[in-house]
C-alpha cells in the first residue's frame, strides 16, 4: 500500500463548517478534505454538495486520515457521518453517489479509494 494511502487510527470529531472547495473544518480545529474526491467546479453542483454536507454539520464524524498534511495544512481523510437516527454515511461515497462530486486522486499520486469509481459509475 502506498504510504500516502496508509490509513491512520480512526478518531472522533464533529463537522463545524464547510470551507472552500469542500474543506471540512472540524470542531477540534483541524481541517480535512475527503480522500479520493474532487470537489465540483460548477457553481450549481458546488452549492448542492455544500447543502448535502450541511446535513452533517455538528454531527459526530469518524475520521481516518490518509497520509500527511497537504501544503495547506489539511489532512486527506475518510469520513463517516452520523446524522440523527440515520445509518452512518460515508461522506465521499454519498457525494459521489448523489452525482455531486467526482472520484479523483486530486493532488495525490494514487487514488486511495478506487471503489469510489464504481459508485460513480453506478446508475
């Protein structure tokens, strides 16, 4: 497994707000971006993706960071959100499944979550 994809231990946090291009600003003060996800450039999709993520604002998240910080001090992370009584939701998978974001390695050399491509291709 590529070092950049190696998952760290999972930890709990909460989504405090959503920054530019889908940056997760966490209650702990840390910042993260969803691993394996490219945020949409189109203004309408950007707004829809933000609206979707806002349902998890203040909700508990389980984060698994992948690799080190990027040049902006953010961690790439898998994030599982729990909103209300609903089942846990993979935030990246949910955005891709809803057609609101794209599976992409971004600045990383490797797509750490290739299964997101299958979610993206599903009807």
